[in-house]
């Protein structure tokens, strides 16, 4: 081992009993001016910068069905989850070209992975023709616009066909998700199946975003939610609705998330009102002030 001079100084200081004193670092050789050391930004700040960049470039370029305000709401929700200590990766059932999925991926907790479930090439199973996806476009979107695409796992499967063993394998690999979008098949059977699936892989305090709840062209989604609440004892409850999506969370976090969103959307320019759905208060958001809307 080559013992360098600073290490020697540290050793002799320890011998003299001065180990706790900081040893001045050796002046670097003056070959070129020292460049400033870049301190990485805190994860939350880096995350919102990445989300803004995605919104300004990729989001506009990728074909799909997601309103830009959804990104603003999700960014607020991810912050609220951070405050509540809720962690986990992201998952979407029905990714199409990845327009929303990439935003979900950006909002996952550091060090986690995201799961993208879609029929992909098996479009003969897309019985209600809710978006006709091919893996190629999704992968192209990831390559062009997604930071850390290697942390995304595409799963080419019919969500109706996922077994208990599949759910177990998902739980073993990802533990539980903190953000999960349900936007696959839009029949009532698909909606209720995918919400039941979502409940099984969702973290406590995780959030499910369900697309098209009030879309008159896709009444199956509404019927699926009704079936879940009338036939089952669900463990997720709605707390927010806006820009085409209904958001659910687990009961222990419902009031906290609702209150946090009410507070965050108090600024003038936001339009929101409290309503009741399935016995729970829900914040209905109709408009976001320009600042909130740009995230
Ligand atoms: C409306 S698109 C999703 C839009 C997408 N979330 C976005 O942000 O643009 C519906 C997607 O669900 C997929 N899909 C339909 N039925 C499915 C099923 N049974 N299992 C998994 N994916 C399904 C389709 O292949 C399609 O890509």
C-alpha cells in the first residue's frame, strides 16, 4: 500500500492524541483551476424539475389520454405522501404510449421500480378497444423521454388474467406501490377487476387514480366502481376527483390527504368544492390557477 502524506499526518496526529482535530487537507497540485463541486439537489427538488421538464417536452409529444393538470395534482399528492412517510414504486394498468406512466415513474420513491401492465401486442384481448397499444411506441417513449428507463418493467398481460401467484410475485418484487393508475380495459368487469387488483398491491397511504369515472362514453368504469362498493368491502375510498380521474386512498390516510389538498388548493384561481361519494368527503377540482397548473 502506498501511504500518502495526508494519511501519514493523520497517523502521527493520532499517535500524539490529536485524532479528533481535523487535519488540513493537502493543497492540490495547481495544474488547472478547481471546478466547483456540484452538490446534487435534494430528491424532491430534482423530482419536480424532472417532472416540469417532462411536461414541457415528452408529455406534449406522446400520444395518449391524460390532461396536463393531472401531473400537477399528482405532484401535490406525491409531496403529501412524502410528508406522510408513504413510500413505494409506481404502477399503471393500461399504459398505451406511456403519457401518464412516465410521470408516475418520476413520482415514485427513490430507489424503487415501476411496473407497466398492458396487453401490448395482444390487442385481440382489447375487447372494448380502449386505446390500441403496441410495445414499440411505449418503449420509444421511455427511450426518448423517461429518466431511468431501466427501472421500468413492462409486463405484457391481460389484467383479467393475473392470478394469485402473479400478485404474489408482484408483491415480492415491488413490495407495495404508492401510486397506481387504473386505465386499462373500460368495461365494468375490467374496472372492478383492476380496482380489486390495485387494492392488493397498494401501500397503506398509496393512491389509486382511476380514469374516466364520469366519462359518458365509458360507463363501464362507473359501473365497476359501483360494483366494488356495493358487492365488496373495499379498502380504498375516494378523496379527490378532477380532470377525468377519481383518486382513492386507504382509510387511514383519507382525511389527511383530503385536508392537505383542501389547504394546497386554497389559493385564489383554483376552483374546488367538497362533495360526498360512497359515504366519504371528496374534493372535486374543476380548475387550477396557472401556477398550480404548471406544477
Ligand atoms: C386508454 S389507453 C391508456 C392511456 C394511458 N394511460 C395514457 O396515459 O395515455 C388503454 C390501454 O389499456 C390497455 N388494455 C386494454 N385492456 C386491457 C387489459 N385487459 N389488460 C391490460 N391492458 C389493457 C390497452 O392496450 C391500452 O394501451
